C-alpha cells in the first residue's frame, strides 16, 4: 500500500497510513488526556474495558509518576506534553504537530479526546490526518466558562471558533456529563444536538468502596479535590473555622494538592497557615481514596467550578458517605437534597455552616443519606454502565 506524505507548517511528514483505512484487524483507539494521573483516575477503567471489548488501545498523555500504572494495565503509552495553564501559541503549535505525528504513526480508527485542549488540538490533528471517528469528552465546562474576568473572557473568545470546528462534523460525537452543559453548548452554537451524547460522569465500581465498621466519635468531613479556589476551598476553610469556634466537635480535612498549572490554585503557604491555625487538616494527594473514604462521614464539595459530574462525589456516594455540595450542574446529578445529602448556594459560607452543623449533629440522618447515595451510584452511575454507553458511541462511528 503506498505511503502518504503531509506538508505541515513547512515540515514534510511521511506515513504509511492511508486515511480511512484500518491496517490491523483490531480497531485502534487512542485516548488523549493532558495528565497521566487524570487518565488513571478517570479513564483507565474505561480503557481497560475497551481493550477487553476488542480495541487496540493507545494512551497519549504526559508520562509522569502514573505512567507505569497505565503500562501495567496492558496499555501502550505515548508521551506528550500539554501546556494546560499557559498561553503559549508556540508550545500549543508544537503540541498540535506532535498529535499529528502520533496519529500518522499510529493510524487510529478512533480517537477519544478528554478536556478542552485535547478536544481542540486533537480534533484538528484528527481532521488533518483523516481519522474515521472522533469522540470528544468535556468533563464540565471548566475555568474559562465558569470564571468571570477579563482573562477568561479573552481566552473564551479565542477558543470559541476552534471549539466549534472541533465539535462539528458527521464523524464527531461530543460526550457531556450533565444536561445543563449539553443545553448550553447547543444554545451557543458549539455543537449540534444530534451529535451530543449524555453520559453521566466517569462512573465508579461500587465494589471498590466500603465503610469502616467502626464509628467515628468525632465526625470526619473531607474536601477531596484539586485545591482550587473555584472548588470552594476558601469557603470550606471558613466554615470549618466557624464551626470549630462554636465548640462543635468535628474534624475537617483537605484531601488533594494545589494544581500549579491552574490560575485559581491555592498555595502551599495558605494551606500551611490554615493547618497551623488549627482550622483544617491537610492530607495531601492520596492514592488510597477507598481507604480514606471508608473513614469519612461527610464528603463536602462547595464548588463553583464548571463541573461535569465530579468523580469525588461519586466515590463518596459509593462509600456510603453523606454529601454536601453546591446546587450547580453536575453536583445535582448525584447530590439530591434531602435524599443523598445537602445542596447549598455557591459561595455562601452561612449556608455551608448550616448544612455541616445538621450533618454533624444528626448521625442517623447522614447514615440514611449515605445509604441512599450508595444505592444511587450502584443503580445508575457505575463504571460498567458508563463504559457500555461509551462503547455504543464508538460503534456509531466505527462499525
């Protein structure tokens, strides 16, 4: 079969790949994610199930501390670097060229891009190469859609035309995690409704989560997340400070770490000051979340970020924890007020304090909410269910 050459920004790239043809009997699927830790946390289970379903799976991401876990799962990894938090056109062009090169070399039948930059640059690369099927997944609308200010508006203005191109085309499907995001993207002309598929979250395996048989004499409340201001970290600390000042016995812990590639990240200096003050405990990044959650009474996420369906809430629910979260898209998918937990207004410390005091003071109520939350996840939000829905999207594009 004759090779194909591509001239891209003055570079002649040769490939044996002829667009629209499969060189292997097994269909090849490429996942593109910015960070290896995020892939392991949110997409590794899906990738393994796709491999078991017959796909030849390749993962394109930063090869860092979690690269070995991806390889140990039997997946092939190709390293790439995304400039997640910066505005460097030159670096972004290099990323685009790297993706084009990888797609030419790997000759995928199907690509699955996760989050904004992989969606934009991965889709452009796939169109240059002629990949048969393009799946784009937005786990929420993130920083530029949910943050006010000059810089987010400027970034959104620049990204809009690229995103519209990325999400267009009959061979493209967009996966969103809640109906609010679907409606907003349609309303603003980013994507056609016929090409959008609603799949609620990344899913969890309920069998991986459990409750510790012992009961905490002092209830433990955790905020498990990247430690961003938009995740409600400042509100959580303020509420913990208020409750402790009232003499209510409870422990409050931040479980996660700052994200230095995100402009809204808190600093380690701030965290150290909160710990020294005695407002909260700092547990840092934890790989053993099932163990952490087994000891937890209340999972709290007072976020005002552009969430999809936060996996931390799914994991907390699967562990039988009562849930407190803000009444925004994504959180509402798993936190049902008065059934699985408490929904509160965004950036409202007084409302957060009231919900926490009720949850802390009524162990029987939070246990009932926790049991209902686990039942909700087990019935409707499992990894197996999400994987099955996603595989059906793949089949729409690659028969």
